[in-house]
C-alpha cells in the first residue's frame, strides 16, 4: 500500500476540491487558534458535494478544546476523525471516543524524548497517531521537520498497536523523497503544499506523484501484490500472528538492535567489503565490476545474517528449540552455528538424498551440536525437508521457533528474512558512494529462494539502479532440467505462500534441476514473483556451463572461489558487462564462497589444469 | 442445499465420518471401499486427493497418496471416482479433501462445476485458513457446496470468527501436529468443543489421531461426532496387494468393512 496522504489546513471550497482531485486520502481542518482556523458550518458547506463513497476522510484538529465544543463541531462539520493536538490525556481521548460514537480520535505526539512512551500511554485509547515537530511556542504547524531517523520507531509502535500513524512537520515536495525512505504509514502536509499563504494545487499533485511510486510491501495480509499470504494449517495461524507481533515489538527495541549489531560485527564480520574486480573488468570489457563480499562472512555466506537475527529474536521470545530446513546444508550450518553461539537446541531437517550428497555439511552441523534429522518423505530433498520441518513445527508450536532460511514460507517469514538481509543493500549503498561516488548502473544477485537477492535489491528498489536476479537454467531452458521458477513456473502454493512453482499438470510440485544445490528449489520467494510481474526487477537465467565458466574466471583472475550459486550471477555479468561503458559500475552480490563446492567442481571440471 | 446441510446429517447424534485416499491403491478398489464404509455406518465420507506436498498429513496418509499416485491418482481422477462411487450406490454426503495447489491448477470455477456433477457436497482444504478463504468460501456457498473449516487447540481468539463461517460441519483438530494415530488427548478439548458449539449450529466433528473404538465413543460423546482417517487408511494399506488383485479384492473390502464396524460399534 502507498503511504496515506493528509492535506491539512484546508481553508476554502477550492482547497477541498483541489485536494480531492489530487487524490488526498484525508483532509485536515483547523478548529484551534491559527491563521488557518475555519468554522464548522463552512466545512460542512465545502464538503457537501463530495461523493459519499470513497471520499477523503475529514479530520478536525483541536488543541485542548472543551469536549462539548468538539462534539458540536464534529456534528456540524461532519467529521470522521478528531485530532487532539494539545495536552489531552488518554482519559480525555477515551471519553471523547465514548461521547462520539462512529468518530475516530487521533492523538498528536510531539517528537521529543519520551514520545514513544507517550504513544504507549494512548494504547487502546487513540485510534491513530500523528507525530509532529515539537516547538517552544507553538503546538506544531511551524513548518519544520524533526529528525526522521526516529520515524521507524514510531511506525513500529503504531503497527504493534494496530493503528495508523501520520508523520507531520515541514514535509515538502522537496524533501518528501527523503522521508519516504523511512516507509511512513502516512504523511501530513500543510505548509508544504502552499505558495505564499495559499494552497497550491501543483504542489499537491507533485507530492501525490512521489508517493504513488513508493514500494510498501507486504500489505497487512502479508501479500506482495498477488503473491505471498499464509497458506498453512489452522494450527500454525496463531504462531504466525505471535511471530509477527514479536518481530515488530522486539526488533524495535534498542537492546535488540544493539545486540544484533554487535553479533554481526564482532562475530560474523560485518560490514563486508566491496572489492573492485580489476582483472575481471578488463577481461569482460565495459562496466567496472564490483563484488559485495558476503563470502567473507563467518560460515562463508550471507545465510548467517538471517540466522543470527532470527536466533536472537527466538531467544528474546523465550523459545528454546530451533528447527530449520536445509538443502545443501548452508542454512543448516548457519543455524547450527547460531544455536551453538546462543546456547539453543537445534534440529535440522535434511532430505536423505541431500545428506548423501552433502556428507561434510552433515558432519559439520553435528560437530556444532545440532541434531540432523534424515527426511525420507517425498523426493527426500529440500522441499520435503521443509514439509517435515513444518510438520514438526505444527506438533511443537509452543516451544519451537522455526528458522526459515530464505525469503519463502508463509507471512511474516518473507518479510522478516528480507529485512534481516537488507543489510547487504544498505551497506552497498553507503560503500558504493564512498568508493565510486555514485551508485552502480546495475546490481546483480543469484536467486534460488532469493534471500541474498532480496537483501541486495530491497534498499535499491525505485532508486534508478537496474536490478537483475539470476535463476538457474540448468542444462538449458529448452530442457526439462532447470530450476528457472520465474521463467518456466506457474502460479501455485507451496510451503505456505502463493508464488511461482515448478509443477505438473495436476499441481504436484516436483524437484527442479541445477548443478547448484542452493538453487534447485521448486518455488521462489513471493516478493520476487511480485517484483518480476510488476517489472521492478529483471530476471534472467544462466546455465550450468555458463556458471562454471564464470566460476573459473573469478578463480583465475581475482583469486576468489565463489559458490556455484554465486557463479550464476557472475555468468550474467560476463554477458552484460559489455553493454555498459567504462563509466558505469556493475555490483554483484558475491553471496558465498565455493569451498563447499570443491568436490562438485572437481567432478565437473575433471580436476584438469587449464 | 447439499447432503451435508440437510437435517439427516445436521441433527443426527454421534456422527461417524471416515477419511480415505481416493485411488488407493486403485480407483476401482476405492469406490468399493467407499460403499463398504457407508454400509459399515459412515454418515459422510472424506475423499482425499493425492498431492506431492501434503504438509498437514502424517506418514500413513502420505504413503496412501503415494500408492494412489502410482496408479494415476490426482484431482481429475478423484472427481471421476466419486461419480463412479455414486453409481455403485454411495448416497451419504461426500467431502473432497484437497490441498490448495491442486485447486489452483484445476481452477476453482471448473472445480465447483465438476464437483457438483460428480456428486460432492463439500470441500475441506487443510492449508486454506480463514483469512485466505473468503473468496472461495463465497463461491462454494453460492453453488450449494460447503467449505468445511478447521479449528485447532491453538486457534484461541480466532475460534469465534471461524465457527461463524462454518457450513456443512466444522472440523475440530483434537491435537497439535499432523494427521496420524495418537494415544492420548488433552483434557481441555471438551471445553473447546463446547465453546465452538455456542458459536455455530452445524455439527462439530473431532478428528486427528482418533484410532480406537474407545476414542470414537469418547469423541462422539463430547463432540457431535468423530472423524477417523489414518487408522482406516492404514488398514487399506495393509490390504494393498489383495486390493490390487481382482480375485481377492472383495474379501479385502469385507475385512476393511469389518474393521470399521468394530471401530464404531457400541
């Protein structure tokens, strides 16, 4: 959903009509002493001709007003919402709500220390909030902005309470983009849509256009456009709701943020560097190639970002047992590592077939103290391991935390995993600015379930950087042996989410093929399905042969052995670099190192010297 | 109106509803077993659809799905099989038990049309919780088919809205976990069921893990009836070979019928 827009300080019928035609969701009228003060009977007249269906909601702004006056004003003006902008208490707000049935009461919170606590005081009393700049002499309305770094905290608290929240104070067409980066639920704009002392229609339209492009998924139902949702047995619904609430509450706490930050830095090795690949750039020609080095992290891949964060969340939720699914074993190893570090018990579900193929990782997980459970159902690979993990979770939902390793599964998992991996993109934006003084022309990542790609792409969405996800084309797109879910799959539900799936004519899901054990998942994260269908991200497929070729290039030219998964992204770079000029930069998410794949690589390349 | 919503089913005490996997081990055997279950005293029948990823099912029903898939079992076959069972004399209400994905593939409108033509009365989709079910529930309802909802011991404050949406009957999941046999049940089930009965007029049937005659009688006393799946499917599984051979099939079906008669006798 795009952010909701409230145009405040309407002073004429023309203002009202303009605001509505620009597409405002809320109209604000000031009934307190102010240059923008209006009379209730005028408001009634100006809004009388608005269509009754789907019209903007009428909000009246009051500062420490008498309850009887508010009631009378609300009735005369036909208000939908009362906004208490002064020093009203939660008792006042509650009383007002009782007196005015059918009218919502919002409370303005002034940004200052203790503001969050003040929001908590109004829990169950206020139907919504507005956060405004605190000033010495006036109750807001001064046209100055507060420090928007605080916006996410306010948003989380409102989300926890399940109520809307507007950000107000000094928002203009010029700085709206900056605020929108913090994903506010709503924007309240007054002086920002004025020229001189008059409301300006063009400014209203400009603001509306900026917000229309805002990416704000998932929605309340856990959907990314058509995709996502929660397709799970009823037994798990409560656990998913509980997880979502805990996620919002706990991750907003300073102590959680600080602890996670410490673990990512001191234990996992963040931030990871960006390496300029000079020889590869020269060999491929065209764009300058940069590598975001997730392979340098503890345990050798980006998976640890999510494992540590979800592990910490589990610990704070008081869960004692962690379960996880694993295919190639990378997520299993990351989870087992985290569990050892945090002193949690850990069960990893792994298909019997995968256990044979990834013997060393099985041993590694057991060495780290995890119990590896052999899954004999279905095709005995990742898909079945995931089914089995869900079955175990259904039976032990009270004590168990299911730590999903990719941006898949029922809501809230795709959102949680994305948000715990977005550190990849956030760091990249900062580092590219430092290193190149600009952002790349294109950012590339491989996609199986899609967590490293979501982590890289999410902060870059709608930034003008071209984003490309690379699927595994296996032995070729015209053969049945591929794992190109987006290119070849059909919409369907697997593991709790609606996305694209590789399936037969009757909706049975089957094992896809890729040389890379991390890309042969029959589904794909629902957000990728949405990003593809909405054209925000571009997806391409790369064959086994192309991937192995690119893997050898990186080894020989840069002295880096990438994971075979990652090599798929590099193979695309080999194709695409030429189409750019030397002034452009291409950023690749080097999601993991290839030590785990040495055996496979040796088999494929025959160990021959080149 | 369908057979589930008629007074014969809605007002009967101590209902017994068995689950079986269609096409296990062949569709011909399944339709015979369906009729035998009716003769043994079934008040309605749950007709399972084989699926690659049955995540609400335990090993017994997973194996049954595999056996059915070996002989070509899938959603279109399950529909055709019910038509056949009706021809063989099945007259009790029938509920299609399928996961979401086969329905998406088939198309919900086409499925509704073909379910009616095949003689189904309702549908049960274990991975379609209340929040995701609105569109489909309305479509089924408009066409006189019941979408049977599930409530679990962990449903808590979701119980009321789910109960109020129930049509045909309501499936109360007796224990956390997947389908399969259990030895014990929680004490609080009776209270949960009583609470649900306050919100809905339709029968509340208890299922998941009900294995013995004692279990059946217990749940028929605290709920409006009992659903038995894995215990019966296991018996069918034991008879796989006999059911595959046309010379021994009739006797195998008789043994399954006797097992069910003993399971529900008072």
